[in-house]
C-alpha cells in the first residue's frame, strides 16, 4: 500500500507562526503573584531593579572580592531599586491621572457653560473691559 501524499494548506503552514506569536503574547507572572505585562510600572521596575542589582553586586565584588556579601549587596540593591522605581512611577501615573481628570472636568464645564452668563471666558473679558473703562489711560501711563 502506498501512503497518500500529505496536502498542506496555507493555514497549516501559518499555524506554527500563530502558535509562536500566541506564546509570546502570554502574560508573564513574576513569582506567580505579579502579572508583569498587565501591571503598570511593573516591567520597568523589575528591569531597573535587576540592572541595579547586577551593577551593585559586581561593583561590590570587584571592590571587596567577597562573594557572599556581594550577592547580599546585589539582592538588597535589587529590592531598593525595584521598590524605588515602582513608587516613583506609580506616583507619576497618579499625578497624570489627576491632571487628566482636571482637564476633562474643565472641558466639560466649558461645553456646559459656553454661551451662558456663567461662561468663564466672558467673565475674564468683562473684567478686562471693565478695567479699561474705569481707567482708560492707565495702560498708557504704565508704559
């Protein structure tokens, strides 16, 4: 009996590529508790922490030639660098969210009050116009 030839379709050829892409897009859990891909600031903090630990550990080893103490120094610098960058990044993100909320509220108020008596731009125009009417020569004297 002669085996029948295997016919490949274009979707069969692309299947390993799609599988590889799906593997790359899977989230990475650090120690099973921190989803690094979906948690803001986690990836950068871990990368900066590991780079800082490597530099501190190797630098301490080159300075003292003590292996265990250099390793301990590297682990400590990893913790400090990771937590420091994590807190700084989260603070910056919180500050940015507050600024976005303020801008959104300001835009909403502008749209809501535009063309009414409570329009803030009209108040500014009215106050500058009132100052010019009250003191018509004040700008010429100040110059």
